C-alpha cells in the first residue's frame, strides 16, 4: 500500500494527504463494520459466555503471545497476499485508496504478519457486542490505514520502494514481534483476570 499511496502517485501534497485520509477512513470504517459483524455473530450464537468466553480469549491470547514472543508455529487465517494490484490501474487514485483501505481494515483479506488481529477478532466475538467489536475493529483499521503516512517524505517510486523494503526489514526484527506479543499477552491477562 505504501508504494501505491505515496506522494509521487498523487502529484501534489494536498492530493496525497487527501488519499491518505480516504485510505485511513476506509480502513477504519471497514474494520469497524467487520468488528461489529464479529460481535453480532457472537451475539447470534448465544454470547456472551461469561467465564467461558473470557477463558477462550485468554487461551487464544496466550497462544498468539507465544507465537510472537517464542516463535510457536501457530497459523494466521489471512489471505497471504495484498489486495489486487490491478485496482490501481483500473480505478481512479481515490477509489483505489478507498478499496485498499477497506481491504486492510477487514484484515483477513490481506497479509497479516502478526497474530494480534486474531486475538482482537476473538475478543469481538466473545464480547457478543457489535459496538465492542466495532471499536476494536475500527481501531485496528485506523492503525493499519495510517501506516501509509510512512511514505510522506518520498519523492519518486524508487524512494517509495526503499521505504517498503525498510518496513519489511523492520517487520522481521524482534521489536515488532515483542510489541505484538505483549499486546496479545495483555489481552490474555485482562481476560483471565476476570476468572480470578
């Protein structure tokens, strides 16, 4: 997304910032809708489940914390690729920004490197509350959408490509895994504290 939503693509700073805004709003809105849907699914299947729901969130949180902190081989149920590249040549730049944002906000339609969103999804379902699900999903979407700003200082496609390469280098370092692992652990501890 960073290469597609870069200043060089939009020509002027104003058009670029407009595209980032559209992209981030679309990601947040899609994340909120998807999170609300997960909360509704939880409600439809009999949630909230009290201690049982808290235990499930706690266990899933611990499993994904172990994945991030210790390399436990646990799958993430994502698409294993980014949204379709052809969108940027077929649609106008702002429509593309919207579609890319929506794909990112839903999360599972794109590549997920960390398991944090799986835990967030389980929280949304276990809450059996569409508003709680929307809050968690929307926050995730906004955070993902706003990452397009890392390309704000690039001047051409080569620089934007270098930013993407640097992001990939950082993504495989210990720091992001630690942050995501600790986030999963925090959600697990919060859920398990309800049982105490």
